[in-house]
């Protein structure tokens, strides 16, 4: 994705925080500006010019880096903010960097972003409108005790939530954070209008082409048994779900932003519980070559 361009006054405000010309930020001379850039894994060296002007140029260059996805700040810019806001460097008794964080909210908020500290005390940035987080934790690191408790609560919730709750409270926020947009749940008030899908969404490629996705979500597990039903009494037999997904792929959806009807490119089968081994084997045997790349499933 193309880089971003902040308003000059907002870049200058962050630059003044980097050089410490703002209360509760460490004051940095030319030597310490260079050391700060090294901590950010940057090779930029201050050339003796006005500190705020030089730092502003560095920030502009970082913002010009390609963004990893839509509504995300470039990685190197996020890394600089994280080093800048390290709680261990809090100044003038600013416990937890509360005052410094409030100051950073000013210029970031004017650009549609906000900063916050995660459970690991690291700084993260988030797009306000879409809640897209610009920097993600390493998915391969061990879970913290707090994250383990959250995971246990989530697993317990998935065991009791309804299908609508699964879609609206879990899937839709997750999909927005992953960069999907125009996410439209079909709801269950009028099942005749669903045409096999519980929600649809679209994803914009770097080429600006759009892919459309449909979702068939079920609470509980999906199985190959003929009499499999979830708590709400809905049939969760994988063959039935497969037929609903085929209907989804062959039914048009109306995109009001483009004022045209389109077909779904890919379909997700999502289960709040487990997709059993027998159900996965059934899918593998019954998805032909033309459908296999279009139908994805996860539990």
C-alpha cells in the first residue's frame, strides 16, 4: 500500500516530542537524536541543521514508506513511536507515560489515529474509524497470563453464544481489523434474503481491484453426521452447509457504494466450535478443483 502524508503541523508536533521540546519528553541534543534513531533501527544521522526541521524530514520519509495494509501506519514509523513512548523513559514523574500519551493523541487524532498501551506495556496505534491496529504482536511468542485468561473466557463464550452473537460481536470486529470493509451482516429476521450467506464483505487489493467474500457462520461444531444440530436447532451437517455456500457463490449481492450487483469471489465457512475430522474429510472429497480455491473454512 502507498505511504501516508500527515499535515505539516502534526508531523512537527511529533518531531518536537522526539527532540524533547515538549514537556514530559526527554530532551535530546544532536548526539542523543542519533542514538535515538539507532534504537529505532534507523541509519539517519543528524547533520547539524535545526533539530526539529531535520527530525520532521525523517518522519516524513518514514510516513512515505509503504503501509502493510489499508488504514495502517508504516512499520518503521510505528517502531519510532514505540521507542519514543517507552514507559521506562517517562520524564518528570509522568508515571505510566499518561501525560506523554495524551500529548501524542493530539497530532495522531487529527490524522484519524490513536495510540494505546497493550497488556505487554508496548505502544500500539489504531485507526479510529475502522479500529485497525497498525502493529501486531508476534503471533509465535508465548501467551502472557492475561492473554491466557482472555483466551479461556473467549472459549467459554463461544460455547454459549448464539449464531448472531458470533457474527456481530466477534467476527465483524475481527474482520474489520484485518482490513475488510463494507461488512454487511444479512441477519436472521428474513432468511429468504440471505441466499446462503450470513454476511458479505469486500477487500481491496493493492491494484485497487476488489474481491467479495461471503460468510456462512454456525454456532457449535460442524459434523458429517446427518442429524447434527446446534443449540438453536439449526442443521450443522457439513453437506447442508456446503449447499448453502454453493447457493451463496451463485447469488448476486448489491454493493450500494458502487451501485451494481456483483458475485461473491470467495466463501468462508466459520464454526463457533469445531469442524470435525469427518466433516473436513467430506469437504476435501466433495470440493472439486473449481470450488476448492473459492471455499475456505475455519473453526
